[in-house]
C-alpha cells in the first residue's frame, strides 16, 4: 500500500522526479520528467544522468560531486534547493530548480532529484528587470520634458515655440529633422513653423493636408509611426529640407480637448529607430505644445481683437459722420416736390458721403417690368432720360431679391447685362440699392465708379440709408400727385354727375337708407310739381299710398336692385304746401312706375338709394281705353266661337308671362353683373376654337394680359405653350362630350408664379364658358402640409424614442422604426394589433 501511494505521488507530480544509483544511472523517470526532458521512461532508465540531462560543461563537476560524497559522505548540494542548468533531448538548455535527497537503503546509496523547470519564472524576472530599467530611463526623459514645460508654455510666438520645442525634444529624442505644423480645418492645410533638417533650415510654408501622412493623423487623431521610407504608412510623405524622405518618423497630433491644433514631427534617416517609449515622450511634448499653441492663439486673437476694435472704432466714427451727413440731408430729400428735384438732392447728398463717377436714379414699373432712368451725369457727360427693359440687367436682381447688389469689377459675373453709361463704357465698382416701400420696389439707386474694388460694406449701408429717405420722398411725391389727380377726378366726376343728374329725362330721387329724401332733379319737380321743401316728412317706406308696394320698398332699401310695378300715386296727398310758384296746381293722381337702385359701401352697407320714376299714366289710360274697347268688342263678338276665346286667353297668358320673364331677366342681369363684380374668379366666353368673345373679372389684377390683347383672339395664343396644350385638349373634350372639364396650371406674374384652376363648361350654340379661379393659396397650403408631413416623418423615423399612432380602440396604425429596438417586436408584427397587449394588466 505504501509503495502504491508513493507510485501515485510520483506519477502525479508536476515536478520532475529522477532517481539514480551510486554510479549515476537512472532508476526512475516520472511522467513530468518525460514531458520536460523529452525522453520516455524506457529511454532514460539505465542511462547516466550526467550524459542524459546535464549540459556538457557541468558533467564533470556532477560526477566529481558523486565521487566525493561516496568517499567522504559530504556534499554541498544534498538536501538543498539550488538553481542550475539542465538539458533537453534536443540539446536545448534551460534553468531548473534542483533538490537532491538520499534515499535510505542497505548497500550502495540511492539518490532522488526533484527538478522544476523555472524558465517562465526566469523570463518574468528578466522582463521585470528590463521594465524597471526602462521605467527609470523613461522617468528621466519625462523629468526632462517636465523641466522644459515652463519654457514651452511660456512661449509668446510661433517661432519661439518651435525653438523651445525643438530644444526640449533634442534632450529626450534622437532625430535629424524636427517640425511643428499648425492645422487649419477650413482650408484643410498645414502651416509649418519652419525647422531644421540635417542642418538645412526650412522656411515656414503652407502645405495642403490632402493625401499626406499628416492627414491620417488628423482623421484618426492618433500618433502614426513609420520605420522606413518604404513603410506603406509613409505614403504621401513630403520631401524634407535635405531633399530626401526620412526612414523613421513619429507624427503626433497636438490636441486641445476635442480640437486638433496641429501635429508634431520628428524624423530620422536611421531605419527602425523609434520605440513605444519615444512615442510616449513625443506625445508628452505634444500635450505641452497644445497648451502653448492655445495660449499663443489666444494672445494672437487678443491682439487681432484689439486691432479689429481699433479699426472698428475708426470705421464707426467715420460711419457716424457719414450717417450724420445723410441725416442732415433728410429734410431736403423728403421735402422734394418732384422726381427731378429729388434726383438733384439725392445726388448732392450722396456726393457728400460716397465717391462716384456716375449717379443713376431709375424708377421701376412692375407692370411693364421696365426702368425709367432720370437724366444725370457720368464723369461729366450728360446722360438723357431713358426707359430700358428690366430683363437681364443687374437691377432686375435688385428688384427680385430686394437687396443691394455690389460688383467690384466690370468682369464680375454679377455685372453681366449692365448698360454702358454716357461715356460708353462699363463701370468697375457699382452699388445698386433698391428703394423699397412696404413690399414694393419703387426704384433703384446706384453709384458707379471706374476704380475697381472701391466700395465697402459701409458704403452699401450709407447708400441704403439714402435709399430709405428716397423711398419716403417718392411716396410723398406719388401721394401728392395721386391726391391732385384724385381731387381733379372727383371734381370732374362731380360735375359730370351734376350734369347728368339735372339733365336726366326721367325723375330721379335720392333717399337715405332710412327713407329720407336727400335730393331730387328737375324732372322730378316737373313730374310731381313739388319742391323738395314741400315733401315734409314723406317716407316711401311708411307712406299709406305705397302700402301695396311695401315689400318692394323694403327689398330695394335693403340693398336689392329691382323694378317696382306701376301704381296710382297722388302728389296732393304728400307734403305741406301749394304748388311751386308759376306752375299752377299740384299734379293729380298719376300712374308711376319706379326703378330702385341702392348704392353700397365697400362692405356692402347701403349708403344711398336711387329711385327713378316714370310717368306711365298715358300708357295706363291707353290701356284702360283699350280695355274698354276690348270689353265692347267682346260684347259684340260674344257669339264668337269658344276657340277664339281660348286663343285670346292663351295670348293674354303669354303676354303676362313675357312681361314677367322680361322683369325677371332684367333683375337677373343686374344680379349676375353684381355676382361677376363680387367674385374673385375670372369668366371667359369662348367659341369652339377657343376665341375669347367676352370676359368678366372681379379683380383686373388677376388677368394675365390686358383685355385689348386677348379679346377676339384664341386663348391658346395668349397663354404659354405648357398651358395652351392642355387647354386645347380640354376644349376638344368639352365640344365632344358636352361635360365639365377641369384644368390646373401655373402662370408667371411680376410678383411670382400663381396657380389657377380652369373649369370649362358647354354653352349655347357650341360656345364654351370658362371660369378661372386663383388657387395659389390652396396650392401653397397643400405644399406646406406636405412639407409638414415629411418633417414629421423624418423626426419620427430618426428619433431614438418610440412614436406611435393608435385608433380609438388602441389598435396601432403607425409605429416609428425605434419600436423594434425598444419593444423588441418587428414593426410589421405589431401593426394592426392592440397596444394593450404589450402593457401590464395592472396599468390598463
């Protein structure tokens, strides 16, 4: 049992156990020894230990040690653990830890050696010693970097920083060339600070970053090391000052937080020179350089800010002087009484604040899309008044964009289409500023010079200030002109109305909405033989004689244009006095037919009511005579056949129906005309070929062309081809099918494109009625809705949160893409299902 236990321990031991006899021959060789030395137990048993596992140089000492122990019983190694060297089957030597013990026995002694392979431990110890040595070296280099920190951070300029950085790196790194380069993200380029390469000085220069190794440093924001000129990582490296590429290079980013300020570069013509410790050292120097560069940039920005502030104050003072000059001219500008006077005072005002060779003041006509140039001078040459088309000239852009346009050279693309002035040549520097009132461009003010690159932003602001004064002046001149024209038109209109009113052959009476008489004409006085003063409190809305016509009166005074049927009216029953002097008695009862025409305000309220009276007494008396004659005739022909009586009855019915139809037609005509005036739609009556026979326009500004240009012409000839073609097709379909056709299209107007809907309907005698409606607002709303929906879709589809739309029952009809990530279900799987299924029942 003891032997079995011993055998198990020997077999399972991780250490090598070798037993030898007094002659040094192997008696036991356990499995661990087989693994370590590379011999099987069978191969090892019986062979000499010295020959098998002891290196040759140690074999004799090994043998002498055994002999000494056998002779004297003394040994320096017995029962002690020592470190020595062993040998594997392939001859490789390796360090071991050896413990030799004598095994008690009768006869010759036996020895057991416990051998442990300590190769890994020795390697770890060596690595530790190496690391300690490197750490000591690295600490010394880092102390040198720290010692240079004050000098680096305290550098006040880029050349000084380059010099102190190079000196600091020289203390801790070996290199032939040293460079520091600032990075400009806007131009994607490097600005070198200058440096030396093998004694050759390189001047500061600007190098594009694209395609260089430094670009990789910027993109990856890490240090890049190349160990030879053929290293693929060196692709794009520039030649240095010595005219050749370096072998070993470290390129380190200079970072300040997230901002990349530049790169630090050391180069050597020795291949494979730099190590990881060298990279750490250069990165430490780069961190100092980042602080120094940030300080230098801050100092440069402060200096630049001081310079900019000084220049800004000077420019502000100059600008203030110029604006005071403009303000001093304001009274003269705004007080100008004519456009010619305004041009003179504007030119004088601009002469005080802006340098120019030519001054132009051009009035803009949006209807004709033209500019009217007032006369002026160009470098002393008189330029007469002229009207030019706005198309293709720079001033057209000024009108369209409603902003100033500056060109600094005659070959500037922005100056294309400019018109030569009085000297016959184009100007170099030009400012063109719009004169704007509200949302209308009234004119364009321009100053021009034959000196290139003359005008600045301050000049533009000054001219715009003058233009704002000019806008007020033009509006004042225009208002005064319009007021004079309106007063003259009102005077002419009043005179014309008075003449027509007094000379009108029929009786005219003007009422207030309440029924009070305001004015009558001469024909009224002759008809009723009354003066306005004799009317007293007469009111047609309450007069007993007109009770049967009260509905007509109420409707007419309520705003309806209508014809009042004839009725008996006795002037003697109204008023309070005798007939006018010299005119005999008052007129007796008369048959009066009236036409009521209300005059309305813009809001639809009735302002006055015109009533036209017609004396139809003679007609009525003739009708009565005729009626009596008819009665007598009927008595005479009573015996006539029933057929003739029926014929007469039908004829009378037709006459009455015709009178009613005529009255209704007149009323409908007035109503239809009022509808045409009130509706914003356009109405066109066309023949089958599309020729415009008639039109109605509630708003003439909606017409694409003036009436004189389209009446009598085919609509397809007036409209642009893209609109004419579908219109032609629509006319054809209406003529063939007799059914409504709708067409939508767009037309260009001076104030922008407008959208329209045309409805084509069949009419009498093969004619076609076309109703055109402006649907620009509707289309804009549709486009805004589409943009809003697209914006919503992008927000929901790109949001990290879940957006869902549910119907009233909780059924999901939309889930954003984030639903799959948050809820764990594919969107297609949960669409159309109840959202309550994914909520804990307690939260329902």
